[in-house]
């Protein structure tokens, strides 16, 4: 249960790269141009999934140009097309991350082998998380235009304003995703019903992870200008350089998030104290 929650808690949907004009094509087609736009370097923290359920995140990328998920040591699977946003999570509660994409052009979630669900529309930001604590990921989007979190079958909650970055995390450890936004203009984290905390500044990338293993998401930002991870009350750790993509995940199964970056320029993964591995190429999205 804990591990499932952990996997779900790690996506900062931030940006999700706001991909525009994705082709309304079926999942076998590709579009190089869209792929390039999807690979915008403005990328935020990325989710890392546990695709075999052993409690450790995999080194994995999704390639917009061919729609293939390259999961190191496990499999290569084609799923999705350029313009899609990868939204891997555990949708059926078996503790294995499911391969999934959300398509902005039609608002459809394609969860491999499990579901095809229309939820959301272009301009929305997918914020997949477990909002009711049943250990299954919920279909959810945050809409910048009205600040509403639309969680299928559960809630419509207004929280945040356009310009905010929605963050998926569990800050009070109740195994439910909390409605949270981080506001770049003042660096404040607004966690509905739980906390209002100033941490970080404009230009930072909010990161959600549990760095001390207390089962609560820690307030964390990664600063591209100096490569420092600022984890409130826990650590300030220099790891990575500008242009890297912070990837917060637990790669060794100790229930603590590892300081990790993926470098688009050479495809290297740097996990502090654990490994350096080349996997992926520029334009890929770490998943
Ligand atoms: Ca694994
Ligand atoms: Ca759920
Ligand atoms: Ca919570
Ligand atoms: Ca924590």
C-alpha cells in the first residue's frame, strides 16, 4: 500500500509540456513535428514508474517520435503518439505501474490493457493521483482557465489560479493525494486544508518526493541555475546542472526518494550514490 501511494505521489504534472494540436490519430501513428514540440526543454520533474512491481522505480523513457516506452531490462512497448502526455500510474491497484498516455486533442486517457476514458480537454494538465485512497490512480485534470481539479467520479474542486503549477503529492500521509499548487510568482505552496508554505522562487521546478521516508511528500524545489535540490527541513543537495530534468523516484527500494536527474543532451541518468546509466536520447521523456 505504501509503495503504491508512493508511486502515485511522485508526479508533478507541472507543465506536462502543454502540447498543442496533437493529431487525432490512433495509437499507432506518429508525427515527428508533434514529437519535437512535446520534447520542450521546459519539462518539469518527471514521474518514474515501477513497471514490474518490485518496489523499485525503473529507468525508462517514452519516445514521442515513435511512441515507444523503453523500460530498461524489461520491455519496449509502443503506446501513444507524438503530442500525447505520458501518465503512467497504477490504475487497477495491482502495484504495477500501467502504461498510459493522455491525448490533449481529444481528452482521452489510453491505459494499456485496462481502459480508454475520455476525461478533460485540450489545455488541461493531467494530474493523475489517488484522491480517494483506494490505491488506484484516478483520472484527473487541472484546468488553468478556471483553476478546477476535475477528478472523475469523485470531485470538482477549485484550487489554484492560472499561472500556478499543480503538484501531485500526499503532504499529510493519509494516502490521499492533496489538492496542491505551487505559485512561481511568490514561491508559495498552497495545500488545500493542510498547509500554506513559502518554499522556492520563480524559475524553480517543484518536485514531489519523500526524501526522508516518513510517507509524506516533502516540500521540494530543484533550482536549474545552481542544480540544488532544496528539501524543506531536510536537505539542500547539489545534484544536476541546468538543462537536466529532475526525476524523483525510489530506485533502490528503501522508500526514500533518490536525488536523480536525467540529462537530455547525452541521455544519462545520474542517481546520487546509486548509478550513472545511459538510457534514452534527447527528445525522450523520462517516465
Ligand atoms: Ca521495478
Ligand atoms: Ca483512487
Ligand atoms: Ca493527503
Ligand atoms: Ca517526507
